[in-house]
C-alpha cells in the first residue's frame, strides 16, 4: 500500500514510522551544495546510509536490505531533485510495496 511520509521543510530532520509491522527511523540531512541525503534505521540499526535524493529515483534499490518496498521522492510541480524548502509540499516522499513496484513496471 502506497504511503506518503510526512516531512517538514527544514534541513535536518528525523522521524519514526511503522512499515510492515516494524519501526523505522528516517533521517534526512544536507551536505552543503551536495544536496539532500536519506538515512534509514530499523530498530536503531542502520539499513542504508547517505543516499542522495533525486526526483523519481528509488532510494533503496536493493531487495537484500530486507524491505518489502522502496522510497521515492516525487516533484509535484516538475522533475527537479528535492530541495529543503519544498519538502512535504512540492517534494513528496512516498513508500511503495514491492507488489506496487512490480505492477508499475509491467
């Protein structure tokens, strides 16, 4: 089931979310001019760290991470990569299950 992840328009943020009966922490941070980076933790343990965020590009990209889905930013006004001032409004972070991803590729 597609899930929109609520974000605020500020540089560094941490939020907790339940996905597939497990708790995750998502941490975003910026690295100067290099842009926005995604970090995911499951029960405090890192799943994936420092993934650059781009428009319509999967963040996990690998099934071996133990997730039954993937995260994707969508620019609601075009195709720009996410910027801090538009997080949660212009740039929406969504979570798709593997079943939904497979359906979209067919």
